[in-house]
């Protein structure tokens, strides 16, 4: 699903189902977007493979059998961000992104979250919402 929010930031949310072809297709369409919120990317030995354009953010110090199930892709033009490590694991990735819109800096948090339908909502989701509220972030 491709979305353009009211501030003009184009982003893509997609589940790649660990498929190489889906990763390749993502690379082909992602150049039109600035942010990709990805679940179930193709990975091998605990590392995400085939997404070779832009910047890829995910928890990468996992066991090779404990592959990442969530990541965030950023277009190479996006520079002002940092990973919120305290909130990241194989299923949850969060970044703080600074955007300049109409000569004003907006700080926002974006997350990519893999959610198992057989489990409760991740507690990190509530924690990141509290973090945003406490720090006056979008």
C-alpha cells in the first residue's frame, strides 16, 4: 500500500513474505517513495538480502536462525534519522526522523512492526507511544 500523508511524505507499507521476487519488486517501486515500512523481508543468516538501494534499518545482531521480521527502508536522500535502539528487536523497528516542511523541522517517529495474529499487541507499541507523548513527537 502506497500512502502520501498530508505533509507530502510518500511511504510504502508492505509484507514481503520472505520472498526474493517480492524484494526485487520492492526495489523497483521504492524509488518513488521516501520510506518503506517492511515486514517479513527476505533474509539469510540473520541478514536482510536483496534490498540494495537506500538505507536499511533493522536489528542486525540476531542469531542466524533468529531472522529479522521487521525493517525500515529509507530512500538515499533521507539523512536526518536515528534508530531508537531501546525499542528495536526482530519484530519491531523504530526510528526518529527529522523532516523539514515549509522551513520548519518536524520530528516524527516511524515504526515497522511484525505482529503475530496469535499473540497480544507488542508492549513496545505502548512504550513507543508514551515516548512520543513525553518528547512531543509526531
